[in-house]
C-alpha cells in the first residue's frame, strides 16, 4: 500500500493527551488482511498527521521519524465465554471500579468525565460468581455508518473491558496502558440500540497482563473478540 496520512481527532483521547489505544488500533486494522494485531510502541499523538506505510510484511505508523505502532496479520483462537444476559451486564455496571476512582476520566471509551456524543461510556464491572467484567454499550450515531458499527469504534469498545478485567482480577493497584491488541470482527456488525461487552484476565507476567474481551448483541450473539497485552505503570503516566 502507498503511504497515507492518518489524523486522530483529539476527541478520541485515552490516557491524557494521547489517543485511545483501541481506537488507534482500529484505525490501522482495516489496512491489514485477516485478524489484525497492532503493537503500540509509544503514546499515539492526537490531532497531528501520522504516516502509515508498509513495514516488515505489515504496516507501521510514524510520527515524523518516530515509530508509533506496528501492525501485522494474525489468526486468533476463539476463547470467548458464554455471555451474560443483558440484565446481568447492566447490573454489573453499578460495580464499575472507575465510578470510585478513574485514572483516565477523559477516556473516550470508559471515562466517567465524558458525556459528549463521541464518548462510548462503557463502564465494565465484575459479574457475580464469574471471572468476567461486563457492561452495556449504547452506540451513538457517531459510531455507526449506514446502520453498521464503524470498525474503529468496535475496537474501542473491545479495548477497555479487557483493561479493567486485567487490573481487577490481576489485583493491580496502579493504572495500566494498552501495549498490544489483536481483534477479529465478525462483519457486518449491525448497530443495535445496545450491545453487551465483556472482559477477562488470561494471565499475569510481571507488569504484563494478558486479557481478552468480546462484543455481543443484546441477545448474546458474538460480534467480535480481542486478545490484549496491558502494561502496569511504574508511576502514573510512565509506562517504563
């Protein structure tokens, strides 16, 4: 593919002053075949021209001469759980840990400080008697086109449930940031008035947390799933 410029609007903030990891991955993913896996090498800048170009049989996203992200095709194994009911997922949101204390309240996907039309307002809380977090997503018109969910919004919706599951079930007492995300979307994802999203922990290795997430219709039909690597911060805002 030829080089192309990508600009991520500041509305799609994740950690302060940088792009939401899942949304940024979802912007790159459509240029890759099969399931896509994106590795974030540094915080993705907002509101500036980023260069997407071929790189090592995949793609790379650059901010001038700095490598921001790498993308490659992969193949994911479906390890998605039996979804909760709509009522169970709705009840879980009342226990969303971010309602008490949120490290990134301006996060476009799960931020409690966002009420604008772009915000996804996904608040995943732990399910009773299950090692899952769950939430309800009510897509706005910004997330849809011709009645279908835009891929970058589906990636954004899959991001934060995995992160909250990783921190909660991994018993991490500090914020974490997305380091890598792979996803499979089962297109076309028809927009509904509400969708169920879940996240789970798959493993812990030092500061690395492996997690998964899945997106369902409100009736429990699978629409997409992801595999993620999160990095617990040594200091707030410092990934190393």
